[in-house]
């Protein structure tokens, strides 16, 4: 397969002031792009070069897994946000959140808490696991793809995702993600 970085689903300035153009420039052009470059280098001359990204993630370990999973996780993260996002979902996803967490407020608190408590680098996710919604976190490049879970939304909690705009205040970044950025349309499409 020929791997190229997927374009961002919006302009780099589109999430400002919540995430600035500087953050998206560093995060997409430097970090995400580096994972893609490293993936291509790791694939050179290997049979996995013929596989899809998902196949590589499910079969690989070490640097090949890390870079492939980080490419996938970041594509998923960009789609998990949108300009004028945030707030509560509607429709079937809203019903499922109420069913599995009690209320949106309960879900919101638990998602933010899990994301803030994830030690060091990683990701916070809303997933479908065994027919129920669940909040999970993963370390480094780990991804629900390898755990039999269906990802609906993710928040990148590596420091590079928020340090330019929020410095050490991960909780403030999470509040902004949930109240101003999260793309429930994307989550609902994944939930279908
Ligand atoms: Mn990142």
C-alpha cells in the first residue's frame, strides 16, 4: 500500500482559539508527519508494506506497530474534533450514553477524569465494547483496534497535543475538548 498523510479535515486555524494554529502546525506537520515518515521507513523492504494500515496495526509490534498505530490514532483524533464542536450528542448515541453512563454529565466527568489520570503519554477513548459504551485509556501508541473494541471518539493526551496552548493544564485542555471541540457527528457515524 502507498501510505500518505491524510489531509486535516479543516484548516489549521479552524480550531482556534481552543487549539491554536501553532499547536496544529506542530502536531500535524511535525509529530503526525514524523510517525508517517517513520512508518514508511520501517516498512521498506518488508512484506507488511503490502498490508493495509489496520492489518499492520493488528499484526505488528515494536517500532512498526508504534508508528502505524500513531498514524491511525492521529487520523482518528483530527476527525474527533470540529470547529464549533463540543456539548452533548443527540439521537441514538445520546440514548446509549444515558443507558450506559446514567447521564451525559456522568459520562463527561468520567471521560475527563480518565483522560487526566492517564499517566504520561496516551489517549482517552469512548468505545463500544461488547455492545456497551465504555471509556478507556491507552498508553503511548496503544489503540482500541487491537482490543476488539470499536472506537467512537478519542482525545490525544500526549503533552505535545496541548502544551503550547495549555502548558501543564491537561484538565483545562479536556474541558475545552469536551465543551468546544468534540465532534459528535463523527462519533455517531462510527456508532451506526
Ligand atoms: Mn499526538
